[in-house]
């Protein structure tokens, strides 16, 4: 079929359709660099709440379930395309705008993907992340209810700087949008502005795009000019004014990004408070969009929750914590200053202060992990404790085991990682090194200071220790040699005991333990 006949045929079909059953398409503009960000990174890839800006408008669109969505990419096209595809929208395609000649030019680049499409097209900019699905729905509903050709959202800002101004005719109808740089003094004083959300019938849109001219202050093809072109052609133009302008604010600079971050943060915290979560300092809680928190959980100051972090009911996070993709069961107590990444913490467990749970950590119920403990790919059974200064990596520990202070799993030999397996009810003495691969059977005891290099049988005591000896009178002789100096330092132990002088008597402790 010839392109022209395809279009004509579509219009014929359109006439027979009721307005409400028209297909829905969308174009999202995401090709610009974002000069005002002063960044080498494309603007829509800058993050808000830990997610690229572009994710947000796509998520809002997704709720309307459009039949096709075209994302216009340009700067860092591959990375932007990857973000777009990650949204998983039905009928998503990307169009390349290799050189950025303005928002109108960008929509033109999407036009081939709309050939033959007879429905309504929502057009939005990728730099307005806080828009809600409900607002897009309101725009679409009004457009369809009034059977308009072109409908746009508008908003009022006391300080309209940076936005295109909405110009209305004597009858109050929108007649055009004027960009700030092209506006007269009188037009600049207009406080009704263009947030950049439009709904246009596709058969109306495509010819308007073809008529755009770049005869303006920026030498660009402005999408906003389709409004004046449509008005001149007698198309029906409608507008919907939003009473929540903050939601539609565009992000053009780092300062605007920071304001959006604060707004998003505050909204999320409010939502959780309404659902029964206490924030001791709501202003310093940072929550990503996928985060879940159960009721009666208390979040202390300066807590960042990212990714798919899920926190159960009745937990307590004392404060200053960084959690990414962490899962906390009910009743967990995360004491001050912990980092938890891709790790799971079982019910009633207590972690921290100052603990670091790295990916692959799984703590069973009632586990205690204390200060300066680092875990990685570590499974700790119910009731097991590792309370002080310990590294547990690539290991599995049974229930009710106690890991003494300073225990290290030596999991890396410079070439490969090896596993340590420790049974149930094991007592691991302080300063134990477990040289992996190695196993410790149930109910074993490991004496403090032991280096475990072979499997420890269940129920056995393992001890590897240099003999303890005493050099009697050593301190007095040392002080005498130093001419009386060092008296003041009697509370400190000598850094390195000197070898016993020839002829001095050394004695071994009368009873050796652990043999
Ligand atoms: C635009 C509007 C302005 C409106 C404001 C709302 C125009 C001409 N102006 O201005 O009326 O008040 O948004 O926030 O439309 N983009 C491309 N290709 C391009 C140029 C831009 O894809 O060639 C994309 C950008 O990546 C961005 C979006 O379009 O996501 C908007 O571009 P931006 O330069 O931010 O336009 P504003 O100056 O904010
Ligand atoms: Mg903008």
C-alpha cells in the first residue's frame, strides 16, 4: 500500500470510531544534552531518587497503557535507549535525533514511527520527572471529552522564568506559546506557563510538524509553535490548568534537580508516615521508589534506602545507614551506622553498630552481628553471634554458633575464593583464622588464636598456639639499662620484648592449657 493511501484509510477508520476508543500513542523527548546541567552526561540520565530521570515519565505513561511509545534519543543514545527499554512498556520504540535542532525537530524524528497512526498522541519531555499518571489521565480525558484536536496542560508560577508563556486571545482561548527568549516585555509578565505536556490527534499533528520553522532566537524548531499553527488552521485547542505546578516543573539545572529530589523525598516519606512508619527526622530520610517499609518501623536520622529494599514490621534503624536491595524481616534492629547491600536479615536479628553486610549475606532469625564485622556471601544460622571485629566471607555457619572477636575467614589465596563451613553450636575463640577451604564440625571448640588449616572434627577442641614462656625480671633489667627512663611508661607493655640475655632463667607456665 502507498504511504498516502495508508493515511487516508486510517482517517476513514478513525471517523467510524468513537473518540474514547481511539488508540493512544506517546512521544517522549530525551535526545538533548541539557546544556544548563553543565555535564558530560545527557540530562535524562542524571538521577533522581537513585533512578535516571527518564524512568519517571515513562512510569507515569505506563499507567495509561499506551499502544505505542516512541522515545526520541540523541545524546548518549545507547544508554538512554537502555533506560527506555528497561521501563518495559508495550509497543516501545526509539527514534534517533542525531543532531538536536529543537523539541519540534525531535518530534519530527518520531513522526515516521507514527505513520498510519490515527489515535491520540501524548507528547512529553523527559526532563519533567514528577508528573503523575493521574495528571496525564486528566489531560487525555479532557482532550477526548471535548473532542479537541490539541490539548495542553498549563500551570501558573509566580516566577515564570525559564518557561514558555501561554498567550490567550481576547476570548480567553490559547492562541500560541512564546518562549522566554522570544517574548516581549508584556509577554514575559504572563504567569501562565507551558509545562510541556500535550495531547494531539495524530492526523492533526503530522502536518503541523512539517510546517515548523526555526525563525526564532535559538534557531531551533520549537514544538510549542504547533499551537499557533493549529490555532491559525482553526483546529480545536483546549487547555487544562493544573493546580499542582510543582509536579510539572522541568529540570534544566542542578539546582532544579536538587529541588525535585527534595520534593520527591518529602512525598515518599509522607506516604510511609501515613502508612504507619515513624521517621525521627523526616528531612534526612532518602527512599528510592521501590522501597517498602512495614508499619511500626522506626527510622532514625540520615538513612538512605535504595533499590528493592524491603523492611518488615516493627524494625528499628537507629540512624546513619545505607541500604541497597536489602531485605529486613520483622523486628530487626539495625543499630547506628551500618551498610547493607543485597543482603537479607532474619527476624529479630540485631546488627551493628558499624557493621557492613555485603552482597550474598543471609542472616537467620535472632542473629547478632556487632561492631566492625564485615560479611560477604555469608550464611549465618539462627541465633548465631559474631559480635566484634570479624570478617566472614564465602562461608556458611550453622545455628547457635559463637564467633569470637577478631575471627577471620581467609577466603582468598591470591587466585581463587574458597569456602568455610562451620557447624552448629560451635565456639570459635577470639583471633581465629580459618584458612579456606575448611570445615568445622558441630559442637567443636576452637581455642583463641588458632589458625585452622584442616577440617575440625565435630565435638573436638582445635588449638594451634606457640608456647607461652616467662622471662623473669626482664622489666627491671630493661629499665636499668635505660638509666631509669621508661618508669613513666610502666602502664604500657613493651613494644617488642628483647630476647632474654644469656644466662637468664626463663620459665614455662606451670600448667599448659589446651593440650
Ligand atoms: C521547553 C519548552 C518550554 C516549556 C519547558 C517546560 C520548547 C521550545 N520549549 O523548554 O515552552 O516551558 O520545556 O519544561 O519546547 N529535546 C530533544 N531534542 C532537542 C531538544 C530538546 O529531545 O532537540 C528534549 C530534551 O532532552 C528535554 C526536552 O526535550 O528532555 C525539553 O528540552 P529543553 O531544552 O529542556 O526545553 P526547555 O528549554 O525546558
Ligand atoms: Mg526543560
